[in-house]
C-alpha cells in the first residue's frame, strides 16, 4: 500500500538528481540518437529543450554534437522560439563534421537555410543577409539555390517601409515563376505574391497546380501560417486590406471590406465548436496569445487593431524593441480558456499564430 508513495518519492528524487547532474556538465559519451530519444521522455517541450541545451554542447563526438544542435533548433522552431532556433541551426552549420549515425542526414547548407528562415521569422533581416552572403550562395545544390533566391527576396520585403518598396521584389518573384529551377518554391512564391498584391490569379494558380501544398491549405483555412517574413512585416496593396480571407470565402481578392466588416462571415464564427482539443499553454491564464500582425509602422498596427475591433475582437498592441535598435508593434488577441480564439480569427479572415 505504501509502495506507490515510495515510488513517487524515488521518481521525484531521480529527476532531481538527474537535473543536478547537468548543472556542471562534463563531456557526455552519448550518441545523437540516444540524446534525441532521451529528450522525448520529458513531459513538456520546455523540459526537453532545457535538457538538450545542457547536454548537446558536451557531446564528445562532433557529428553527434552537430546533429544535436540541429535537433534542438527544430524543436525551438516548432514552438516559436525563432531567435533561439536561428542560433542553434547556425551553431550546427558551423561544426565541421559528417552526419551522425542513426539520425536523418542534413547538409550544412540546409542548416544555413534553416537559420535564414528563422531569422526572417523575427524580422532579423541583417542576420538573414549575413547567412545568405556566406558560402551557401555558391551552392551546387539547385534546391538550396532556389531557397537562397526566395529568402533573399523575402529579406528585401522585410525591409520595405511602403508598398511601393515591394515593387522590385514582386517583379523578381514573378520572374521566378517562369524558371524551372525555382519550381520547388513555386507554392511559397505564389502565396507571397497573393498576400502582398491581393491578385486572385496567384491564389487560383496555387489551388489548381498545388492543391495538396501547405500553402494551398493556408488559403483554404486547413493550415495555419507560421510567422514568415512576408506575412508580418511587408506593406501590402490597399486592395487586400489587413488580411487574406480563406480561399473559399474569397471576394475582392480575398479582402474583408473595410466599409462592411460584417462580411467577414460572423455567422461562421458562431458555428465554431468550442470543444477544440486543448493543449498545454493554450489557456489565457498561461499567457497564450494569438498574433495577428507585427509591424515597424505604428499606424499599420493601429489600422489592424481597428479592423479587429470592427470584426468583434478585443485586440491589443505590444511594443517591442529589438537588439538591432528597431521598434516593432505586435498586434494580438488573448486566447480564451478553450483555446478557440485562433480558430475564430481564421474564420473571420485574420491569419494568426499562437505565442507563448
């Protein structure tokens, strides 16, 4: 009868001793595969990340260490820790070693591309440009070059202050749609161009040519767009307003009319079930938010806030100053206890993603 209590005490003590073992870690003789497996045993991703942060730097084998950082970066990226993920990928790319045994292979060039993507996700185009100017720009891998070209234009879009500043990037991206070497990134290009210009021809081509792509899923509302640079940092054509409505509700190039916000199909919002599967950290008491936009221009943030209010949402603006010295304005809506606000926002035509 007392055994369960003893087991709980022993279990708690084991966790404590295990944690203490990594306060001052020494070299660890473990494989990347073993570390990956061990990290999956923790109850939360935060615990897994903490374990990896303490263990990976001390792996004896350079190849295992390289993969460990890449794996850490992938987890950090999954939960939106883009600045940390960028650094983890960059460290992995800098380690001169081959592939670890028993784990997926990933080239250093791909790791650099991963770093660029994460840097752009937080608007750090300076770091993105630095990575893009490295040896990766001379890659012999056609896939890598396609992403270098795409991310170079995304970085350019990140720097745009006015819609007119996007003209060159939009022109270049259009030219890529006729280059076979860029075919692997056609869906990303089409979604980028549709988002910025509001031209329905891009969404039509995306739906007809790439119906199973994640980008098409974003238009249909079946997938949620993570914070990619063109979505949160780029000035857009006035014809598309503040957000793109899922493709099945497209009107006026997917715009919600500013004069008639009721056209956002509020009836659809009312029909949404609130018994959406809950996950750790989705409750508002845990500080969960749904990010709607991220701007360098405070007026743009205020305009989006007004559109949220007209659609029936209580939006807020959070001012953030980056280490680069730039100030950004985060527009968000606090989630409810059921974690259903994100679904309601997307139904109303506002793309969003959760923040911790």
